[in-house]
C-alpha cells in the first residue's frame, strides 16, 4: 500500500506521548473540561506530532457515523445477483437499524480507500477474497482499523471473518454424487487465489478419500478460464475430450457449472442422463437453468448480518479474540443429478443441515 503511516496513531499513542492517561486525552477531545492548560498543550502537541485523527463519533455514540464496505472491482458484477447482492443488502439493512451509514468502495491495488485514509469511517468490511483484498486486509490490520472479512479469511491475521462452511458443502456435494452410484467423478476447480473455492475443492477431496473413490489427476480440472467471460466452459471441454470422460462433475461455483452445462449440451450430451452436474452457491440462475442445477445453498443474508454485528463488537472492543463464523451449507437436489441410467428427481429437494444457524470457532482453531 502506498499511504504512510503503516499503522495509524491511536488514542493510546497520544496518551503515552503526552504522559497522561487515555481518559485525560478523551476529556481533552470532548472539549477540554477538567484538563489543565499545560496538560492540554502537551496533548495538543502529541496529536500534532503523531498526526492523530479521532475516529468519527457523534454525541449519540455510533449514530450518524459511517462504515466502509470494500470489494474487488470485478465483484461488482455480482451485485444484482443473489450471491453478493444479498450479503450487501443485509449489511446495509443492519447498519441502517443502528443508524450508521455505509460507504461502498472498490479495492485499488496498492491504495487504501480514501474514506479510511481520512478516518471517515468507524470500521471496514472487506467482501470477497483476492490477492488485492488480502493485501488491503494486512494493511488495515497494521493500522488497527476495526475490520471484518466476508467470504474470505486470513489465518495469519487476528481479524474476524464470516464465511460459508465451504469444506462441508464440497463434502456433501461430492458425497451426493457417490450416493447416486457415480465413481468416475471429476472436479472443476476455481482459481487458486480464492480461498472459498479451494476450500470447496478440499471438501470434495476429503469426501472422495473417506468414501474410497479414486480421483485420477486428469479428473481434477484446474481453472483455465482467466480472461474468458464464460467460466467452466473450457474446463468442461477438456474433461469431455478425455478417453474416458466422467459420468458426474462437481463444479466449485454455479457460475462455472452453468458454463460447463453449455459445453455438455454443445457436445450433444444430456444432463443428467449422460453426465450429472452439481454446482455451489445456489445463484438465482441455477434454479432456472435447463435442467435446474443441483447445488449447495448458504444463507447469504445471514452472512451480512453476522458480519455487521462482528464489526460493531470489534469497534466497541467487546471481542478480545477474533472468530471465524461459518454459516452452514445445505445441499439442494434438482434435476441435474441422477443415478447412472436413472431418471432425475421431479422437484427440488433441500437436504437440511443441523438446526443451528451458524458455528463459531476461535481464529486459532478454525479449520
């Protein structure tokens, strides 16, 4: 990142520089009542020297203040869709209930958002994982900015995060195909830079190991769609060109699964009669695909609400130990998966997860 200092000064730094208590600095910032003249001068000099800017608060606590929601520029295409759109709406509604404004910013490589540099916000939510987002998270943590990560995490940072239970979802998706009798099962992977996608892959691999289903290396199809608008299409073409194509494919996102569906149809094959196909995310388009796509669902609105609550707790110093909150995932069975030689199901079937809404683990113990 390009903006010094690497860590912004805090009220604790000002108190140490002026050789006074934090309470005295707080009194000074609230108007100086009860602070002697010489003491006030020392505090003022410390504030000037450290370039300290108080966090934005009003006479009503958090009311009227702002939070920043930061996301990768490419992710804005997901805003009207069910994935990130639902998360953003939930964060906005929860902030509104607390009478807090929300500023949306996109991540620019090497730059801290202007609202953060100018101390206009109480805290930051970073939505989505990418190298650019990861670098920003490291910078904001160094500046001690209250921060929550959504749909990503960083095991090396003491920062709270909210994610779907991606490994469990990948495990259930692969297990579903095995239960249908498939043994030649391929995985279309996502870009390695996205932790949420790699975790889904690991879940599928764990299911394969536990269920005794061997996955040949050629069935683990890496992402080759960088720079192409249709994800999953080129990967599926590779799998179809194999001497022995798979009878079922798990794709780590619905977006790529829909591209794979196009490739299968283009080859003159049928889903699920020739190849069963399952995705992940339960996008709106998945339900209306032909055939409707079996997928993995998670409560995106819940992710947004939990993220906002975690951030407010961080701002208010209510949480000493950051946590990773995993929102439970559920398998939704539709017509794109069927037993080999069998008929697809006639209607959607939601395979329910346990009744609790989410699980929380301390960051150091999170999987």
